[in-house]
């Protein structure tokens, strides 16, 4: 199966990170989703019930970004993946990329991200 739903750049403001200033000041986070599932029924029926509502997926991502603080973006990505998979058993594979472009590192970098696949 090669059917995929992709969402890129879902934005939220969160307080995730190892350092105290990250918990206090917060920062922007962006999430990309790549969801593999069978879309053959939806491609014929033209019915939302035969696919996954990507607006609802984006809402889950924003809830996790703006919700309970975690130290690692690896944990944030895992929470997003598990929550989406639990709600949608029709998903055969999900990849979640969490971008933390303002990660506190000493080198210049345009982005820091972690991708987990379940």
C-alpha cells in the first residue's frame, strides 16, 4: 500500500526542554505527520468517514505541543504518534517529526528536529 496523508508545519507554542528558561519562556514548535493507511475506499466514496479527518489530526498535535511539558522532543513526538495511532487503528505506519528551530545549542542551525516512526 502506498497511500499517505501528509501534514507539514503544524505550529504550536510550548514549554518543552531540558533547561529552566525553556520551561519559563517557551518557544515555537512545528510538527510534520506522515500517515500510511489504505485510502482506496475514500478515493471511491468521497466520504470523510472513509478516511481520517486531518483537521482532527492537527488538533491532536497542537494539544500535545501546548499541553503537558516534556524535556525531550523525542518524548513529544512519541506522545503524538501514540495518541494518533490509538485513535486510528487503520493506520499502518506513522512518522512524526518535531521541529525545534530555536533549540538552545551553541552552533548556528536553521532547525533541529527528531523523527520517530511507529
